[in-house]
C-alpha cells in the first residue's frame, strides 16, 4: 500500500512539472526554443544574453558556484540555479518555495527573475564588471563568495564567446 502511494505521489509530482505552463515572457525575442528545450549550460548563457542580463559571464559564474555546476537539489527540483530567495518587494517569476528558496516553473523563468532582480536592485544603471562584482560583495553572506565567482570567470567567458557568437 505504501509503495502504491509513493508511486502515485511521484506520478503526480512529475505531472505537475511536465504540464506546468511557463509564465509570460517579459522581454522580446523567440523564447519557445528555450522553454521547450532541455537545459544546457550553453542555452542558459544564451538566455542570459537574450534577456539582456548585465554581465552574463558573472551571472553564469554565480550559477556554477550556487548550483554546483547545475547539479544541486535546488536546481533539479526548483529550477533555481542562483540560490535566490522568493522576492517579497519586487516583481518575480517564482511560483512558490523549494528548500526554503524560490521555485520556478522552468529554468527560463529563473533567468527572467534574474533580469527582474537586476532591474530592481541596479535601478537601470549600467555597471562595469568591477562595479557589479562590488555590488555582489554586499549581496553575498559568504565572505569568500567573490573569490569563488572569480574562479569561474574565465570558464564563463569562454561559454559566452562559444555560445553567443
């Protein structure tokens, strides 16, 4: 009986993820390819660029750090590769909570939320890479966060060049 209940719960959870419709897109461009695709780091980078995310190479580095190369439980279950908490004061694409963090319908919705976060906190200012990294210093609780992010910058820049040329 417990085995059957477990199978039903797994089936229902899988159906929820499979049939959840993506939220409307806030930017421009053809999103169907992203929404209907399987996640890859290259597609993630392309989505960052397509949504005009400031310093996509830094954001990509953050995602590598936060999600353990896109393998964390939070990313697998909640489509959250940035460790973002659910926003309370700004617009968000999050649909709920997962492991006490924001949960998204798709990884593309997470990219949209990164854009909303940047629009809210950067207030439309275009920052240099150094200014953006300095802003992250205040954002992160981990005192070694910037060291970790910088460690992946060369790799992230290579993905940016390869995937977006």
